[in-house]
């Protein structure tokens, strides 16, 4: 089957209400925590993408049963010591840095050596950011230059640690929290602000964890070895997946979109804050609290007078997965936009900062890069009419989706390869752009 799509028409005006699939970060955390709970958990609206399905298959390898029943996944956890860590088990993480890093934390007490492997993209990413703190607990980890495959054997004598998480990485913070769940005594983490779904889920399960919020970081303390019971959870919509349609609406004429029930946790809505500073006027309506998370409907309309931004660095973490699509808005806004300290972007599923610079140049946008900072010269009149072939982006799902949005909002004749990349995070992406009127083949 062909693995590309062609887009030859800009999208015309639409007025729609849509729902996006479940949040990926929360889905993976739900699967993992349900696998550690005692008894049955029911997870509704779980994202059915490859990253999450690989998480489910992996817990099954570790002896945890799950089934899909109607509209929920039922997962039968066996408690904090419940994984069956037989010899020579290989865990396949696919494309998911989140799952690979978090499962390492949960293998803190594995009896035998377990090997974690991933796909081509994940196999070049750095794991020292998690293996270093995990080794401090007494866990034995072996790898070649901190890349996958990582071999991990737990310990019967885990010791709690004090850890300073400086990158603003929720994956590192969560891997340490997960290892601490297995460890007697109190683990203390000082963590630069990042998404906090793990902490909120554990709090909602009444696990003994405290979080003291300071301006730029959180102090997290937790007491290990407390079992918790199975739980029910309804995963809200994914703000990262929503961001593509938010930008499509902003850049298309006479359009309006309502996205129902999206997770708008403060640690995730950097994209909305940044776009609103660029004059986007995105509204959040029907705000609700759910198990510590905040959800709402998102309302967005077309905007012709977007302006450039000097993006404050303290929004980087909360918008980390959305910069590709934000850069597209900067390209169409009036004036110069600057984004700084984006080194972490090059450590994602592909080197996204490098790819973004090349992409923007290839569609005629003036862009300057200095180390990890970029400057984009916006042009509200930007319209494309050439031929654009997008390939060799390491099958990065977000590069694929951003390219589709560029095609649908800027014009030109596009052929975008590696369509299957969307399966890792958002298999319904193409169905949804079609619903908004996109003609693709
Ligand atoms: C994620 C954290 C972020 C993000 C990733 C998902 C998570 O990575 O980019 O897509 O679910 O914890 P870092 O922790 O490396 O910043």
C-alpha cells in the first residue's frame, strides 16, 4: 500500500465540532499504573495508537492481563511486586521515549535482567538521562553508550534517592517517581517544571506523594512500597493532537472550530499561551476538573492579523511537542518571532529543530538559527504554489502532521511520505482533516 499522501488544495472555510483521541502521555501512564495496582482498572477513551498498544503488549509480557471490553480497557494489576520478570524477556517500546523511559523505572525490582528495545528512531536517543538517576537507587543497568537496547536488573535492596531533575523532562521525573514507588523510604525530587500527569494520577489514587510548587520547579516527595487499588479513568483529549487543528483553523479563511473535552493542564497549554500572545484569541470553555487534571472545550477562529512573538523560555517545556506547528504560525505572522533554548527539540523522535529550519527554508521562509535559538521572519502574505516533497524526517509523526497542515493552509502541490508515522500518536489524523474538508489522496 502506498505510504504517502498528496494534497493539492488549500482547505476552504469550515465550521465544525470535533473530538480528538485520548492524550498519549496520560494513556501510557494509565496503562503503567493500572499494571501496578491491585485489582481491576477500567480505562476509558484510551488512545489506541502504536505507542500505547506497545505499552499494553509489554505489560502482558510481564504477566499482566488486559482485555478490551466495549469502550474501555480492563487491566488486571497484581500490585507493586506483581510483574513476572522471567529471564530473557524483551520489551519492545517501538517509537515511544515515554514508555521506554517510564518502564525502566517500574523494572526497579525486576528479579532477572530484562532488555528494552525500540525502533530505529528510539534507538538513537539518549537514555543516560534516566539510567543515571535509576542507578542511584541500586538498579543495575547496562547499555552501549546509553542507547537502546538497555538491559536492566532490579535490586532487593533499593535505596531512596535525592534527585535534581534539571532538563524539565517529565519522562525523567516520572521514571524516578516510578522507581521510588518500589523503594522503601522517602525519595525526594527537585524537578524543573514539566508535565505533571504522573503526580496527579498518583495523588488521585491516594498514594503518599506531596508536591510543593515553586516558581520554576517542584519539590516532590514520596514514600515507596504502598500498594494502591485498581481505578477507573476516562482519558481526556490530547492537546498536542488538537494543536494541528487549532493552527489549521487560525490559518484558514472564515473558519471556526470547537474541539471538545481536551486536557488543558497548565503544564501542557504552552501552545495556547504562545498563540494567544500572537493574537490568536483561542478560548477555553466549559472548564472542568477531573482527577486533578483540567479539561475544557477549545474554541478557535481564523485570524488574519497574527503577530510575531519573542517567546518566553519559561513556556518551552509546556509547548515542547508543539513547536513545529507554532513555527508555521510564526511564518505567517507579521514581524519577527524568536524562540530560544530549544536544544531539547533536537532530542525528540527526530532532530526537530534542524528539520524545522530546513522545512521553513524549503517553503521560502527567512529563518536564522544560532545554536539552539531561531528567528523566523514572518510574512502574512505567504502563499505557496510550487511542488513540495517531504521525506527523510525519520518517520517523525509530528513532522508529517505539521507538513499536512502547511499544505492545507498555505497552498502548493504536496507529496508527504511516511504516512504510517501517524500511527504512533494519532491514527485518526487523516480522518479528522478530511472531516474539516481536506481533499487528500
Ligand atoms: C512526555 C514528555 C516530553 C514530551 C513527550 C512526552 C511524557 O518529553 O516531549 O512527547 O509523556 O512524559 P521529555 O520528558 O523528554 O521532555
